[in-house]
C-alpha cells in the first residue's frame, strides 16, 4: 500500500494543466466496441481506472496502438466473445466501476453483453437498474447469476423504444445510448443525463455515423443505423481535477493558473467556489486564482440564512466536487451546509478532518455543517487513509494546508483518478513525496 508524505503550510505558485476527463474516458473507450474500424482517441488520462479498462479491451481482442502521450488507436474488428465467460473477465471486470458500460456496445453489435458486479469507490449504493431496464425496453432478455454476481443481457435484434429513465444516470444514459445507436427504429430517452461528457459521447457517435438529436438536453432521440465507422476524438479536460486545483489554491492561499479548462463546459463549478468567497478570473480559456491573503468569506442567502451547497444532475453541481468544497470551507469565514444527496457514505471521511482540527458537524450521512476558521487557526498534520478518489484528494489538500508533516495511506485510490499527482504538485512547489 503506497503512502504520500506531505509537508504542509507552503504556498504554491505557477501553472497546472488538467488531465483528460476520467469519466468521459470510461464512456468513450467502451464506445470503440461499436465499430470494426479504426478509432483514434486523444487526451486519455494515464490513471489506474482508465488503464484497467484499456487492458480489458485488449483482452477482449481490441487491437490497440499507442501513438503518443495520451493518444491511442483502437480497432475492434476481431472481438473474442468467449472471454466474457472466463474467470479472468469476471475478476478483471469486477475491479472497475466503468466496466458496466461495456454491456451496451457489446449487446448492440454482438447481441450479448455480460458483466460481473462492478467495483469502484466505496461511497454508497450505486444501482444498475437504470442500465438494464433500458436494455430490456430495447428488447433484450436479462439474466442474473446471484451466486457469482454476474449480469447478462441477450437479444437477436434490438428495437427502438420510448423510455422515461427513473433517474438521470450518466453511465446509464451512456450505456443505453450506445445500445440504441444500432437498434432497429427510433429510441427516445427522456430524463436523460446531459453532462458535457455525455454530450461528447453523442457527438463522437454522430461522427461515426449515428443519428442522435437533442444533445445537451434531457430528451434524446436516436434513429438506429446498421453500422458505425471510425473517427478521431479528443477528450475534454477533467472538470473534477479543475475544481480540485481551485480548492488547493484557496486552502494554501496560493497564486495559481489552471490552463486550458474548457471554461464553457464547467457549468456551476466556478459559481460554487465563488459562493465560498473564492476569487476566480477568466483569462482566455484559463482560470487565474490570486493569493487569498485575507482569506475568503462565505456568501449567505438574501434573507441571511446559512448557505447550502448541494449536488444535482447536470446542469447542477457534480457530486464529485462536494468533498473538495467541504475541505475548502474549513478555512472560510462563515458557515456552510454541504448536502451530498447521491451517495450516503461520501461524507464519512470528515472524521479525519476533525482529527486535524476542523469544525464540522456531521448531521447525518448526507449533510455536514462546516464552521470556518477564517485562517485564524491552521489544521494540524496527522496520519490518514484515503477511502476513495475524491476524499483522498480532499485529504491531500487539507494536508498541504496543514502545519507539520502528514501521511496519507492507500494512495492507490487517488491514483485511480489523478495522473502523476505528486509530480505535478511538486512542479508548483508542493512538498510531497511518494513512499
């Protein structure tokens, strides 16, 4: 188990460029199974979860060539479907949450898709019902082996259908879209997710020959086609990483520039940090964060009541950033309620922050009230364990702002979502060592 040793209390300075988007990569990479032709993908992040999925595709028979840093070509013209029934697949697929999105493309092109119950962060219950209910409405037969936790769908030919999703699931929408593009007839998906990464997937599929309309809305219409061709695709920068660097700059009172952020795809993220009093400046497509020498003050509502920051489906605030915002609020002037609606275990990492001297009241599994220090006292260093990707980075930000030397164990969780994070932080002046 790896460890970061962090000497906190140092101001950072310089520029940092966000990696390619992890959550987009997991969708886009699965989509290469929809065509036998060559597909080139650029700006792929070099992180554990994405590399696991690339290895899984290779084991399925996809021909993969690395062209350069973050750039690969994929050719799925000789897929080994027998691999889906092997113990190796059951083990490999179980270790990656994004493996669920292999099912839609496999079902659409080959008439069957299987997956073991996926893993990923231990942040609460994450249902798969939306995925499989969509496949069933397209005409697939569903089966589930309870002993092995193994899911399967099969169909001779998928047929378009109208469906109203029970939740605006991003991965569920992506999976159903990838199944529907090769279905016979028209599919209409209402209450579809409309995140920028889902928009990116739909635009890529259209370049491959799909007919998807309503992109960017919660009502998608898909006219099925018989086959898809090749294309080239470049992924957006990772909005969660961008939010992480904003929070890092504020907590360490550092002057930072975040390069090439695709500002127009950030939605509520800049606004959420500005509600905590953090100053941001748009410079072209970069974000400039000045030193907050005098701290930052939480806004209150017009009637004076305490601010609540909550997650919501896009264009609301992504739940992946609430852990970061909670940590940033520790040094704000004022109070804020963080309301994590989606996952019931994501706020449990606050006990580590309490050990560091934070003033946080965990109201219930979904809500925490943070009383800010206004930099009148600093967090103190401690030894911690990273429970998941986002909590791990939040603890890292807390450690970089703390007085003394902290250690974070189980950093493999952080590596799942952040590319060479220690090297990149050292480049802007952080005192961090990987042990």
